[in-house]
């Protein structure tokens, strides 16, 4: 698909036509991601393919990648996080079809309505965020299993006994 990105996508129609969509959203265009970001810098690129599987079910596959500035939870300074994720979705009109969902895909509940493309990409970007954002230099030191207590803050208490 070329030209401007559609705001809404009819997953069933796109799957029937085997459409492909590629594009880029800035972080500022994705409201929920922007709320998580430390700065408005960054973008999320995506590539999506729509098709029907052997049972005639509408599927969406693809990938996202990009970067977003988050707040390091140790030093509270901005840290760039690279986003990457694969997309394997099956369109479902309602929750009653969840039991028929193959194990290798996630549900995309459409309720028979078009889906906002930005929401679909944003959902996958949010899933690609770390639980806790940290700079590499802000990672906690690993525990010394050799018995050396120099790095143990409680070692001074043991010496006072």
C-alpha cells in the first residue's frame, strides 16, 4: 500500500486483499507511548501484512522497530531504549472465539469494526518496553558468590560482633 497511512483499517477487507502496510509514527503521535516517554524524541517504524490463513481467518503479521527515550529508574536521567518486536495477530469479532485461537498468535478484538492503525502499532510498541528502564552503567552490581564480603553493606555489622 503506498501513499498516506490510513487512520482506520478494516482487518477483514485488508486480509481478503492481502494488503501490506509500512510506515513510521513519531512518539508524539502515539499518546500512550508519549506518556511513558521522557522526551518526545523517537519513532516507531512498522511493517504489517494482512492475509487469511488456511481456515479463512484474518491474520496480521509483521514487525515494529524504533527507539524511545525513557527515564532511567536509577538515576532519573533519559535513556534511549531500542524497540523491536514481532507481530502475530488473529482478528476476532468477539471474545467467544478466543478458545479457537491457535497458540502461536495473539487476539486482535475488532468487534466487527475498523481498527485504528496507530493503536495497533502503539500496542506492540508498549509491549516492547522494558519493565524497568535503566542505563547499562546503572545496573545493580551482581552478588559475589565467592564469600568476599567487601561489597556487602552488612559486612560491617558482622565485624562488630
